[in-house]
C-alpha cells in the first residue's frame, strides 16, 4: 500500500498554514535563541526554518535576496562597505558581493547554528560567506552597531520577525546607531513583513524611522513561500531617494546574472497599494 505523502506545515500567526511536500528531514537543532531546521521538499528544494517559520527556500530565495541587496546597492553611487545584520543563510551576502565595488561585507548574525547549518546544507545561499571580502561576526546586531567604529555605505537588516532575538532590531535606539554607522550617502533597508498580515510592523517601522532619516519609504516583492505571497522592506537614507536618484543604466551596465531584479522591477517595487499608502500616511 502506498505510504501517505508527508508534508511539513508552516503555521503562521495561528490563522494560516502553508504546507510543503516533504522528501526528507535533513537537519534539526536548537540554539539558545531558536530551533533551526533544514528539510528537503518535493517542490521547493531545501527549506531553512527557524522556530517552524520558513526563512529560505532554494526555489524562490533569489527574489528576496536580490530585492534586499540590489535596490540599495544600485542606488548608492559607490557601495564599498556593507553591513548585513541577521542573514545567517548567506543569501544577502551572496548578492551584495556580486557588486565589484564592494570591498568589505560584514555579516552580524546572532546565531552560529544558522550559519553552520546553512554552510553545511544550503551552499547555494551560504557559499559566499567564505569570500575573502566577507567577515562573519557572530553576535547581536544591536550590540554590533552600538559598539563598532566602522562606517558602512549600506546596512541590510535581514532579520526574523520582531520578537525573540530580533525584537530590538525594530526599535529606535538601534536605528539611531545605524544612522551613526552610515556614511553620508548611507542607506538602510530592512525586512518588514507582510503588508496583509503585519501592516502594523511596517507602519511602526516607518514611524520610528521618520525622525531619524530624512528619506523613508517601503517597497514590495512577491514570492512563493512567505504567507500571503506579498512582502515588504522598509527603505531609509540620509538623502538618496529610491526613484529620483536611481539610474537605470547602471543596472544594465553592471550585467549581473540576476533572475528577478532589474531596473523596471526596482521602480515598480516602490508603487505601493492604496491601503499601504494610507497606513504610511502617504497621499
Ligand atoms: N529572510 C528571512 C525572513 O524574511 O524572515 C530572514 C532570514 S535570516 C535566517 C534571519 C536571521 O536573523 C536569523 O538567522 C536570526 O538568527 C537572525 N537574527 C535575529 N535577531 C538578530 C539579532 N539581534 N542580531 C543578529 N542576527 C539576528
């Protein structure tokens, strides 16, 4: 008799479930911060899950990582030093290091178990963590920006949701320190959650960014694996505006092997639906 197919379900906020057809469980571990799992699925490649929430799927991670990295890096006139906070799967670092101008990329990840599991089971996202331009610093990203004397052109906050170890990454004190470590053309982008399910997170993040940065915006992308499919990043800078200062010719001239991001997608990502514009107090 055929065995019943097995599924792995992500339960989100107790109101929605996303099931992935399971081929095999590859790794399961627990750090002082969270449970970390890697599974092989029938339709989405390997999945990295943290506390049962899908972080990365091999099938669609390129969307998230291209959008979190190339929007700020094609906006900044000459990004040389980049800080990634969180991002232990390595996907954001991989995209940052595609830019030949980048000389140094620091990854400040609180949980070494995420980095180890990604290095071992997700080489497609983690391979560039061994690039000589990348330095992995294990520790709290909040403490890193508070204590570092380094300066960065771009900061990417690729964190989990605003609870547990990531809670303070959604606070004013952290972003005041981010502003301090950014150079004069500095840009910070942050994983901000679902406009459908977490509009309060996006609203609160935009509200706390406004007194700290002269330019604050949000941009969207869609993917296969996050609940509801539509997801947001916040954008903040010391002056560079995401559309006015964007030079589409830079993207085609760079000739990077990208599969989602391009100049049209960059522009379109900042076209927000009315309910989100209303929530952000935008006309
Ligand atoms: N793409 C995913 C998403 O949208 O939810 C995020 C991926 S990445 C795996 C999230 C990382 O943030 C995790 O590895 C987690 O350990 C890390 N993290 C959470 N809080 C942190 C903190 N305070 N400092 C540094 N890293 C943190």
